[in-house]
């Protein structure tokens, strides 16, 4: 009989451990498998800003499954049907973009919980249930699922404490790219104003008692955010790393 897979990423958040990750946008299972062996704690498969969708994420989840890396999947939006499919395909960590307030945070939490607590649809023959072999899956699945919400607008910044107070939110990610646009610096995620806002947001998230996350290819910026208390941080994107490596050899 199969057993429910332990989510070491979620456990690390609870313990307050720093976990380093990689943003993954290349829709190729061989690349995903290679990256899974590098040593990251987590990899995020991004369906919001890449040539991926829930179905194309499946072979990527399968490719990294044998390795001690935790996959996170970002759906295209706060879409309960899309999140349901990702969970059924075996994703245990979901990062929901553009969560602006407590109401939307509650909707994100509801999407990963079965009734009566939430609205996740019930199916027995899925990859998540080991095709029906995990006894009691539907009663225990939420224990190993992390729902992360992304704050990246001015409205979201104002609502950080309200979002953090939502029961069931396992972490809050600060999105620097859209935050930069919201602050009038589109395309400049490293602008001093953006850095100040992001670092302040992370400090408020931590003070509110939630794990904070961040992505920046600017190592100095990322280190400042870690110093502010962020626990799940990525310093690179697979596509950017590939381009950087190729250009350095040209």
C-alpha cells in the first residue's frame, strides 16, 4: 500500500529553515530532471509566464520525483479548477499569483482543501492518490500540501497583515516584477524603491508570523531579502541561466 508523500518543503517552512530554489520555465522533462540533481531545495514550475500548462507540468513532476527536490507549481491565476487539476496530478506546493486581499487568500486556501473546509473536487484515481492506493488520502492530503500566495500589487502590500491572518496560508511570496510595475518602475525589479518595498514587505510578513518567499537574479538583492527573514528564495531562472552560460562561452 502506498503512503502519502511527506512534504519536506512545508516542514522546512514550519521549522523556519532557509530553502533555496530555482525558477523553472523550460518545458522539457530532461532539463527538469537535470536541474533536480543540482541540489536545490525546491523548483518552481511556472505556468503563469511560460509555455507550460497543467498538462505539460505532469511530465516535469514525474521527471523530478526521484530526487530530493520539492516541486512548486504556479498556476496561471487564482483558478480553483486549475489548482484542482495540479493537485490531482501530484503537486503538493501551489503558489497562487496576484492575491490582493484576505478574501482572495481565503479562496486560494479553499481551493486546496476538500469539503466541508474547502471546495477541492474529489477524485480517487489520480497520481496524487497513487491511483487509489493511498489509504485515507482525502482526509490527510492537506497536511502535506502547502498553499503559498503571492503579493505583488499596491493593494496586496496594504493587505499583508490581513492576508497573513488567513488560516491555512502556508507562506507569502513577494513578486518583485509586478511590484516594480505597480510602483512605476516596470522592467526595473532592482530599482531602489522596489528593493525598499520588497524588504519592508518581507519584514512585515515575518512579523505577522508567516514564511516569506522571493525571487531575484540579483544576488545582492536576494541576500538582503534573506537577511530580512525570507525563508524560500530563488536566485536564478533556468532560461536565464542557460542564456547566461551560452553567452559567456560565445
